[in-house]
């Protein structure tokens, strides 16, 4: 299957991938989640958390709009 835009929207990201994309630490991402300032991950098991790429991209776009 080609890796087009629709395919990337369905990607589930690890905390390390989210931190890399957002250019911050994994600890900072978890702090933002706890503060209600970042999307919560999807739980795929007791220790398996993933973030939908589309939610991370949307959050980044909102930050860009807010911070000018």
C-alpha cells in the first residue's frame, strides 16, 4: 500500500516519535497530557500507548496558529 497522506493519517505514533515530531522530551509530552494541553494517547494494552498522527498534527497546527 502506498504511503500517501490518507495512509499517514491512520498512523499510530510511539511517545518517542511524538516527542521527535514536537521537538521536545517525552517527559514534556506526558506533562502536557496530564495538564490537558495535549491529546491523550490511545491505550492498546496495559503498557502500550499510541497517538494518532492526525491528532499530533492537529495539535501542532493549533500551536502554530496560537503562537503566531
